[in-house]
C-alpha cells in the first residue's frame, strides 16, 4: 500500500478486477483528513480531488494512468480504481506520508536504478507531449487556496512570479526539478518551506544556477537539465526535444 496525489492524500490499495481477474489499484481518500483544515477550505479540497479524477477519466494515453472505475463518494471517503500500481514516485523517494506503519518492505526497500529513471523520463516526456499538444491542461497558482491543492512551490516555474503568465514550458521546468530530485535522494534544488516568499528566493537563486549543485546529475544530462531550470522559458527544450536527449544518452 502506498500514497499519492496532492499531499499524498490518496491511499493506494492493491486489488483484483472481478470481471477480468487482472491486478488493479484502488485509491481511497478518507475525509477525516480534512479535519485539520478550516471549514471554508474543506469543500475546495474535496472539489479539487474530485475534479482531478474526473479529468483523468477523459484522458486516454499509454503514458497516463488508466482509470478503471469512476470516483465514488460515501459519507467517510472518496474512492476510484486504476490500472495496477503500488506506490507514487514520492513514496519511492522516501516520502511516506499517509502510509500505515510499518512501511511495506517493497516500498521501503525500493531502489530506482539509472536505467529505470531514464526510461521513466522518456515515458513522462511522451505523456507531456500528448498533454501539451492535445489536452492543453494547466493549473494556476492561487494564493487564497490551501497549499494541498496548489502546485508545489519547489516545482513551480519562475514565470509564475517573473512574468505572471505561463505555458507548456512551465511543465518543462517542473520536469527539470523532478529529475534533480530523482538524482538527489528526493530533495529539490531549493526548499521553499511551503511559502511564497521562499519561492521568490528560489527564483532569485536560479537566475545564476549553482553548477556545483548540479553535480548530483549524470554528466551527460547536466547541461540539458540546467536549461530546463532556466528562468527564461524560451531556453528550455520541449518534451519531445528532451526525450531525444535522454534516448541519445542511454
């Protein structure tokens, strides 16, 4: 059992689809988790979680998690089912929020090998190419919303602050930051401490990227990830271009 989604709020349980006997996964959100939020925020969070699953139902692509059963709501929880998966990338990088103790051994002992990381990045780029060209779906940052349903500040592109606008290249910055975290034991380039002023500090630091920090990355992709982390969106390769880079350096 793992956890996933905004704030790792969805618990993932292994399951078997009755009709086909194939392995599946059931995602469950327990509404008691909302008790720590102000009453005005609870409905916003619930609506955002439901909307995310509804959007997933509309997206059909080999690189996007396949929905097997639509969202259902009870008094105590939300639930939906997908193709088989046992954990999120966050879990595999050592973030165990909302996982029951003891941590399952297959998650605690999971190790991402370099070949897996590279293959996963290529798959992610394929998915992003589809989302950018066909779906054209983006999330805004809204200061009045609870942090759990806003984009993670550490992964948010500098143009949110510098230009007050964004396009598909904002996702490429997020990809660059995710790649950095993959090779840095789950730690991002900069910790924003979940506040916007921390994000502004990160943007300032990225104006002159510290190449020593990038030494955690494989040498052959270091310069390309540096471009992804550029504060200038036009300097970042798009998803298709970056996939070619990774394939060439396998």
